[in-house]
C-alpha cells in the first residue's frame, strides 16, 4: 500500500489541466492510475459536467471508476 499527499498549486483549473497534473504526480511517484483509489481537489470542476470533467476524462481510461458522494457539514 502506498499513499501520496502532494499539494500542487494549479493556476489553470480546467479539467484537462487537473488530469495532466494528476498524471504527472502519479508518474513522479511511479504509481499506476488504474490503482488510484481517490483524489481530492479544492475549488475545481472535478465532478461537474457530464462529458467534460476530471471524472469523465479519467473514466475513459479507468473503466471501473465510480463517483463517491461528498458529505458537506
């Protein structure tokens, strides 16, 4: 089991930029996107948009990916 916590300041919050940054971090730590269990991002469009979101872009590559529910207190 491996974990990565990396804080990245991403000036471009477009879905493609977020996925590119995610791939860069995974590659840097020699991790496979197919084994990714979760991603956290603040102030982004990660779950928004049915056809063009971080989720939908990664879903094209990781077929068993599913959305979790966010609980906001």
